[in-house]
C-alpha cells in the first residue's frame, strides 16, 4: 500500500514539474528546450518581442509575448532555445 501511495505522489510531482515548463496553444505544446522555429510553428508570430539584457547591457536572450483573452504567455529564449515559460493572468 505504501509503495502505491509513494508511486502516486512521485508521478504527480513529476507531472507538475513537467507542466511548469510548457504551455499549450490549441492542441499543440511548447516546452523548455524547443527552438524558436518550433515555437513559431506552434504559436505563430509573437505579439511582442523584448530583448533581454544583462546588467552590463549585453544581450542575454529574448522574451516573446502572446496576448490571449485573459492572460499573457511569456516565452523566454536563451541561446535560441526556450528557457522558461510563464503565464501572466490579467
């Protein structure tokens, strides 16, 4: 019984960790590690692109923003790959 409960808890934790780095656009998914080309295929052209700079004004990546009805989806790119995905509810 304890093993079943432990397996259930671990699988739920793994699923929530996996969901934190991904976002759904219709029936397709964008996840951390995806390239800019795949994101454009899945989500389309971003509504806004913001250049991210270090404290010394060096370019460290981009933030692509997609505006939806009640939220903004922010996709952070570093070295051409998705590093983080955030959903900001308006």
